[in-house]
């Protein structure tokens, strides 16, 4: 089969490496891909938001199956366009992708169908939002309605920070039109858990749980980022919590999307908070998380292509989805200064891949000398497996020591919170 993967980051690299294991995968293209992905797939310089270009390429090259990984093309209807052109595709429709593309849609969905989440108010007018903040409890969470590269959520610790967040979103348009509506919601406390799930719109099969590390600096300090590392499984996600999530959140969400006339087929990401009152939804994503994918897929024992096809064909009930009972850790190596200003263009030395270690390339390109050089904020996801979480963390950091580029920065405490929980 000829397979097309849309996207250009570490998540896409992880998907491609997993797809390569399938006996059915003859040729894999990636649009647009990056310098590291080029070692595992043929990269073609067509942007992930160029829906017409993607569909034309797929038709011209007789693509047998397409995988649309990032949020933007899903929200723009890339899967709909591919399917309309006769190209089978993995991912939700434009209508179903609203579960991530619009915070207002997802909050209204949860309220309507009784899915546990933080209480909130929705505002389309800045003055009304600022008036509400005068008496709202602090800390408080401010969210841009639309997509904002994972950065449209501000946890305001003071009233001044909350006011500034609203003004930035609604008046200064720091997230463009995504901030024309804002969701102001209660601040929840408890351990966070990410659960990605395969679904064909009727049946849902969760993947192994994971824990993201969003803050730029050790001990969860510094600015929010797209993710500085992950571990799987998440020790806070116990069997009891998993059972409650399935009954109170996962299946109700799938049924709610069916009832709304936009069944969700693809990978549905549940961002959860385990509060003293039970698990609650912080956010939905309409696709694989990044860098959660980089620890979840290395633990997958089943054939990923077969699962993708089952989700698309609504045959997931009969498809095996099995995970290794070990653990995985991903340490993100970033350009110093990320998520703000940083320099690029530095040659990269990669640790050799082994049975236990894989490096996923996120922000890199090939320069005129043919060298792999840094080309983004998050550059690499150095991932390792192990029999236990301690082993996986140890293996990952040993691989990081063998990896280098000028201006490299990474957190030294990925997995520490989870290890403390297990101790």
C-alpha cells in the first residue's frame, strides 16, 4: 500500500515509524515532513493546510490510505476532502474536529450530555469578560475558543494576569480569530492524565495513559510549551480511575458526538484532571497528542495500519489493540529560548537508534551541505522504553547524553513526579 501522512513534527515521525512496521506498508509519503522524517518517508513540500494540494497529490500518486495528523488540516476538513476524492483517510471529519477546534463547542457538548468538566462562562464581548473577572475566584483559567498551537490556555494566578490574558486574546488578537470568543473556567486541581483513544465512531479502545510536562523549566516552572516530555503509563491513572473515565467520560463523549450528528472517527485525545471529586475533562484534542504519541506508539504491539483502517471502516470492535506492559519516556530537546525567541541552523548529532531507544525528529531540516540541522523550537524527542518507568527514564537520559546540537535545552526532571508517586 502507498500511504500518505500529513504533518511535519515529532508526532508524525512517531506515526510513520510505527506504520513502517506494517507488512502492508510499501511506500510512505509525508507532506511536508522534515529533515529527520526524510530518513523514513519521502517528504514532499506541500503544506499541511494546503488541502487542495494534499488531495491533488494523493490522487496523482494513487495513494491507498491517508493519515491526517495535525489539528489545523482536520479543522479545515482535510479528511472530508480526501474521502470525497475517493482516498480512504484516518481522522475525524471537519464537523467532528470541532471538539478541539472550538472550546465553546466542546464545553457546550459536555454541559448538554453531563460529562464532568470545569464550570465555565463563555464571552464574546471583552467588557463583559473583564467585568466577570472582577469577582471571579482566582486562580482562574482563560482559554481562546479556537486553535492556538497548544498555547491558547492561560492559567492566571492573579486578577491582573487574568485581565491581561483576556485583553491579549480579544483585543490584541495574539491568537488571531481564535480569541474572538473566550472561555473562562474554574481552576481544577489534581494530577493530569492524557489518554488517547482509537475510535470508529461507535467503539472506543483507549491507548496506554501518559503524563505530559508542559512547562519549559524543571519543577513545572516557566512558560507553557507544546510539551517538554512525556512518560507512559501514568501512575495516577489507576484501574478504578480508568473504569470511571470509560463510564463517565469516554463512552458518553462518543455517544454525544453521535447524537449531535458528527460521529468521531480517528484518535480522540482526552486531557483529564483527577480531582478530589473524580476525573474531569480539561480538554479534548481531535488527534494524537504531541509528545504523547512519542511514548504511546512505541508501546503498541498491534499493527497500527490495521487499527487506522478499522477506525475508518467502523470495524474497530474486531481489531486487536494491544500494548506492551513496560514503560516509555520521551525527553524533548529544544532550542534554548523556546517557546519564545531562539536560533536555528545548528548541526545535530543523534544517538543511534536501538531496540529500546528511538529519536523522533520534530524541528529540523537538511542544509545545503546535506547536514541535519535545527529548524524549530522543539527539535527532538528522545524516547526510550524499559521494563519499568525508572528503567525507561534512565535509558532516555542516557540517550540524551549521546545527542547534541548547539543551543540545546531540555528538562532534567521528566518522569520525576510519576516516579515519586510510585516510590
